[in-house]
C-alpha cells in the first residue's frame, strides 16, 4: 500500500506539471492549476482505488458465508435431535429469577 501512495503522489505531481503547462498556454494561472491538480489527483486516485474490487475481502466474505451456513445446518440438526441429554430450561425453572 505504501508503494501505491508514493505512485499516487508522483502521478499527481506529474499531472500537475502537465495541467499547469496547459493552463499557461491557454492564458490561465499555471500555479493555481498546478495546486488544484496536486490536491485533486490523490483524491481521485484514492477514490478509484477504493472502487476496485478487493479479492481478499471477497474471499473472507465467502468463508464467513460458508461458516454461517455450516452453523445454521448444525443448529437445524441439533433442533431435530430428540435424544439430547440436556433438557431445555425455562425461565421459571431458574431459581435465581424467582422472586
């Protein structure tokens, strides 16, 4: 990620130079357009990087979805199993809740 940030800064400076040269040719203030492009290009680059698909995030989401499906299947199986040793306890059976 650090190399991406360095490339974005260098790209912003290069873009700023070209924009300021073009602004001077067109009769505008080159320094102003250089500063605007220096500020705008990293923001645009970060926006583009954020919009790219993240493969690691997709992999993690798929793993979490599979884990949730397994847990749900286990709960369904446990609910159908009638030979459970532990009986279900209601709130009224709990001696700490009685008043």
